[in-house]
C-alpha cells in the first residue's frame, strides 16, 4: 500500500500529515473543487434547512490536525464543550477512536496498549455526556494500515486482535455507558471493483459485527465510509457495496458526503444519495448522512482545513434531507466554535439557528 502520510509531533501529541510529495497536487485539486462548489452554491442557493445536524464526531485529539485538543480536559471542560454542541442541536456524539495505532496514543487507561502514550479522556467525556443526556457511540481501534494489508495473514490477525482487545477493554471499563460502537475503517468504492478485496473486507466486517452482536446484542454498530463519484460507475458501486455488506450485522451506515475532503462535488450529490439509500434499504440498514463542515485548504499546515461557509453546508443538508434519517457531521468541536475564528463562529451561529 502506498503511504501518502507522515507523522508530526505537535505539543505533547502526534498527528498524521500529508507526505511532501502529494501536497502540491492535493492543494491544487482541492482549490479547484472548492471553487466549483462555490459556483454551484451561487447558482443553486438553498433555502434555510428544515433538518438539523443532530450528531457529531468528537475526539480527545484529532488524528490529522491540531484542532481543539481535549487530551487534558477535565470533566467540567468536556461538559462545557458538549453543552455547546447540544445548543447546536446535537443529541448524539461519536468518539472517533479510543486508540490510534500509528500515533501510539490511547485515550483511556489501557492494559493492552500500556506501551502507548495514554490519556484518561473517555471516562470524563462519558460522565459529561451522561449529565447532558447525550447518546454516545464509541470508536475503538484506529489504524491507517490495518486491514488494507490483506496479503499478509500475520498483519491481518494482529489488527483483528487489536480491534477485539480494544472492544473488550471498552466494555470492561465503560459497559452500559454507551449505546453503540463506531467501526472505523473508512472504505470507499474507488472506481473499479476488486473482488478479492471485497471478499476479504466482507469477511472482516462479518467477523467484527458477529462477535460484537454475540457479546452485546443491544449495541448498535455504525460505519461511515467515504463517498467517491465516478461517472458511469454507479451500478458497479452498488454491486460492490452489496458484496461488502452481504450478511453483515450492521445497524447504521452514515456515509461521508465527502464534500469537504474532495471525494465529489455538490453537483454530484444528486447521484450518490439515492444510491446509498437503495443500498441501505437492500440490507435493512438505517441510513444516516455524515455532513462535512470543513473545506480542504492547505495540507502542508498543522490545521489543513477551514470551516465551510454556511451557504455550502445548507446545500449539503438540502441534498441529504430527502434521503437520510439523521444527519451527523465531522466535527463541531472545532469547525463550529466561535473561539476558533470568524468562519467557525459563522458555522456555530448557523447551526444554532436551525
């Protein structure tokens, strides 16, 4: 697998960053897409949304930018930040990952990952969320390489063991304090089918969900894959995802709309939403949509993205609302926070107004 990232030390933590060889081309592509989206919004202004974004990914530390860091936050600080999200209409939070493998960082007191740098974040977050009456999904083991390396059985088994060890510890420490698990691999259809990879990933998804449902049948399982649009390939994308999800006990699929990260443009959402809805209906899975509140700016920076304009977010909500049961986002803690600058303040005011 080609590596297009590196690891940076920031203060007392580490983050992923784009490798030097992809920065120029990536920035150029994102600038072009941002301009196209802005033109589309100008030509197709959306009315004030009638649907709120009611869920947000949260974290102790963003894995690929500095953002708003809560590694050392007290329960009171978590309470203040989550209360701000609740004021914006959020009733559900998804803690992205309890562990990041490549960053060698853990966000709860772990025995299995005792060699990593561990921060005591999850318990404080859960206490704050309980006081606010928020629904909580916990992400488990985060890994960039992970199950992409399907040709090496030893690596695959190591990654599976790490996922299951994380789940076991989360249930031992916090069982009964969360409603669901977020399964982190961000799979995406990449323009052509790979039958070997589909079979491999389907087995992984089945194994993960079967084990979790056997041990905790009431626990909901959420995935949030990326969306990439390839003209003339919608049928193949549908076939690919039907193969990936065959027999998988998944409860909720919340595809990223991928507007901020550049997977597709606003003009292409009219093709992808009906398809995601059809895929979810075929498998009896609830369909949420993950609205991205940011736009890529300069991936050479420690904060490579900036908050999107409310007009663009309104267009994203308008595209998703006819299809999705619930809207979630990545992520309000930073991109909709008036303390993070005027653009973030605009997003916060917009979300509070819905």
